């Protein structure tokens, strides 16, 4: 029975998604997989635990997911994992490992919630006596020294590294630069996961909720995914050229610009966000209804709307 601890450099890197993919693939290969998240900022209603246990591990033969402990506070001066917590973690592990070929541990991130480096993920690997897989989110500023400094505390417990979210235009640079440097330093790099914008998308309903928007008409397709935001404005290109570039887009446009709204009501536009608080013209409403494109009215200006969605 193997134990693999999966950690990430910081929150939002894609750790839970990776674990879900590993569980799915291992289960398809006929292996019994258990899951455990020892620490959580919200032990009683952790969204990651609910997703894995209710969606990925759903089934009569799945191992139950143990309860999580509250995430320790960094900088307290005390051991991050007390002896009683270590015993509780080992006990929870023993209860699920007998019925599993592999146990996947969702470990804390290398950076604490306050943004400081801490030893909690490597300490947990020692408690569990597990190998550790570390995931790093790709950015232009990610260099090999940052990765090497982060993985150093794991010593011989490091199974390897994954770079996540690499954009298509940077794939070769990452392979020939960052990954090559890490391998020259003796580290195992399992590879670079390409960026998939649908994985970081939001729904039309989530956009409306975030903005406190008002539905101009009866809402439709509110669960459609949005992974691109376009500003509607005066452009030199034709509407088809500008608004026809991306699938799954939302267009943010002033409510008093029906010309721009009509140009943007294309196949790939999933919703219009109308700024300024006014209703659009009747023919814009009719065109949107015919195309099943929901209209969201917000009182704020275009700049404030963009800033709210960017946060």
C-alpha cells in the first residue's frame, strides 16, 4: 500500500483537481484509492473534501474520508503538529489504508494562509512517512531556485515536481529552461500541465452574483461557463472579427450602446453585462432572447465592473 502526499506551492494551484484526476485514473486501472485531507481551514464543511468524497469517490465500495483537523497557525512558536494531532492523523490513516492500494493525501500548501513559508507540509510527510508530490503554478517569475528552495525540506521524501498551468506559447521555454534546470539539479519533474482555461472558468450565475446584477429578462443558460471577458467598445475591426475570436465569452458593454451590443451577440457570447443600470433597447432584448443570451444589468460603470470581476 502506497501513500502519496500532494502539496502545492500556494493556494489555487490545482492540487485538488490533480488528486481528482489521479483517483479517476487509478480507479480506471482497477486500483483501490482512498483520500484524506488531514488539515483544513474549515474542517466541518471543506469544499475540497465534499467534492472528492461526493463526486469522485461516490460509490458503495469507496473508503470513507476521515475528518480533518483545523489548520495550525503559523508563527505561534509551538510545533505545527502536536503529538496528539500526529497520533490522530496516524489513526485516521490506519482506518482507511487497509482497504486501499493507494492513499492520496491532500497536504497543506508550502505557503501558509498569511503567505509565509512554513514546514507544515514536510512535517506532515514525516508523520505519515509518505512520499510527496509538489505542484507549482506557472508564471513568468517562477524560476528553478524558487522550486529548489521549496522542495529542500522534503529531502528523500520528495517524489517529484509538477508545473501546472503552462500557457501554450511558453511550453517550449518551460521545458528547455525551468524543467531542464531542475533535472540537472537532480530533481524528478513529472512534467508540465498545459493551461486549460475551462478549469478556471466561472458560470454566468456566478458573474451575476459577484456583481449583484439584475436579470433584464428571464435568465437562461445561467450555468454556462465563461473563461474570457471582452470589453465592448469602438473597434477598428468588424464585430465578427473582434467578438468571434473566443468561445465561452462574456461581453461587458455600456447599456446605452445598442450598436455594440448587437455586434457582440454572436455564437460564442454566453452573456452580456450591461453597465450603467439602464435597460437595453427592445430589439437588443429580442435578439438576446432569440439567441438564448442572458442579459445582466449592473449599476456600476464599466471600469468598476471589470475590477470587480478581476478580483
